[in-house]
């Protein structure tokens, strides 16, 4: 079974990610998972959304370059060695993995990992706005 992934190519500059997310929000496209990777000039935003064709259409209408890809969303036990076991099965069958990223689902909350150029400033902003953060230990206990 495949899922559609929406990949958006965005300039690596302040505010551009927010512009992409705003287009999705304004058109009722809900983000289920995301991964953002960067180079010096552009970012690659990979999204699993609830309506990938609509997301692609609306982003294109707003000047964003994007594409749809088939991906597999695979359930594995949340225990040490599970990912390695899955990868061994794939490797043993001669398939190259181009990339992957995590997705964790809970009934009431979603979690993202955010890397910034100024972690202390982001921490202060989150604290000032009463936005909850969790530690790796807390995540491991969930």
C-alpha cells in the first residue's frame, strides 16, 4: 500500500516555510507528518497531508514548485532493534533506501522536532508563549 507524499522546494530564507504552511492552512490541507532538509540555497519540505493533490494544486497556484511521490508508511514495534530488523529485510532484497523520517501518532497530540540556528532564543520564545516542550526522556516514556 502506498501513500502520497507532497514535496515542496523552497528557498532557504526567512519566512518561506511559513508561506508554504499558510497556503496549506488557508485551503484546509492538514499536515500529518513533515520533514525539512536544507542545502545552502533551498529546502526540501516533505509532507504527508490529508489531501496531497489539493495541496500540490494550491501550492502551484501560489508559485511553489512541488511534486507528489509514492511512499510507504510502515508500522514497526516501538522497541530497540525494530527499525534495524525492517532495514535488514529491505537491504537483503537489494532495495536502496533514499530517505526516511519518523512519524509518531497519539490520539490527542502531535510532536515535531525543530532545529534552529539559535536554540536558546527559540527556547525563550516557546517559554514566553507557554508552548510546551518535552525532553528525550519524556518522549521515551510515552
